[in-house]
């Protein structure tokens, strides 16, 4: 699991302190910058999952200018404005940069958290969204963004050791972390579309990179962390057929 990294452009120390503290409490990594120059330096040297921009920086609308530059340079990073500016003219100018959200200070905590979730979802193909009662997830080519508690966590697809079915849910086992997704195993496998993940049982999908040993006669798979996964006859035959090393 990787915490989502946010870039915060905010010139007022007290306000920045409150925003950073709140987001870090909700498992986000936050890099705060005080002006556009610092913001440009950070975004050129690091990857950010989302950007939060105040508009007026040292009396100038640098937040809007920075958003315009991101768009001009084709940076595919979702961003939102968090500002005390209520002027219709400022809003109209900010709207032209296509922000995901325009939030007013003082910020509502849940509104900010929900806005960040929407920003992440909007950055990826909505056909890849997974929606269920109390969780949300979005699948990108390399990461699965999962709603976990009050924040969104970024799970590297390669870090998933295996997936097992529990009633109507799938458990994603990633090292010591475990995430519950209301999705069928067949649908999840189809969405992952990754040859490293092989179904070895009607209730198990295993990452080939996580396999330590295979005991074909005992219908058993041992993972690198020594967990044991059952290997059904039905899927074992297909596994052997598709892997020349076993022929």
C-alpha cells in the first residue's frame, strides 16, 4: 500500500498547517509549497496523485496561473481549488482551467475528503470504477485506488499476492494488508487483465510472482510468505498446459 501524495499550494502558514495535519491524519502524504516557483519545482521532480491549489498567493492569482501551466504542459494530474475567493469573476477565470472542484474556505473536512476521491476517480476511465456500499475503488494500469476507512489508498497491482472469495466479496491480500472489494472473482480478473494473475481454484486468484513452490500431486501452492493456497484439479490442468516448464 502506498499513501496518495498530494501537492498543496498555500502561502498562509496557519491554514497550511491545518490542512496538512488533517490530510495526514487521513493517511495522505502532503508536500506543501508557498509559491508557484516551489510548486513548479516539486511537480517536475515528483509524481503527485492530486494537487490542491489556493488561488491568491502573496496577493496574486498564482493558483490559477499554475493550473494554466499544468494544462499547457499536459500534466495529467487532477487538481482542485481550495480558496477564500468568492468573486464571480475569479470563479469564472478558475473554471476555465477545468478544476475538478472549487471549494471555499473554511473547508468542510468530509467535503475535502470526498472531493479528493472524486478527483482520483475522474482521472481514470469511469468504466473501470468499482462501486459498492461502503467502499470505492478505481483501477488504473498499475494501481488500484481503494477507499479505505476515510481516505483513498493506492495499491500497487504487483503487490497483490492473491485474491480469495468471501461470500459476495473478494479479499485482496497485499503483504500484511487486506482489502475487501464487492466484486466477483471473474470480474476482478477481467479488470486486472494481467497475465501474472492466474486462477488456481474457484475461490482463488494468485500472483505468479508471489509463488514460492508448487506441489502438483498435493494440489497445493506455497507463497513466498509461506501461506498455503489450494490448487484444484480443474485449474491445475489449465495451469500446466499454459506453462511449458511443467510439461
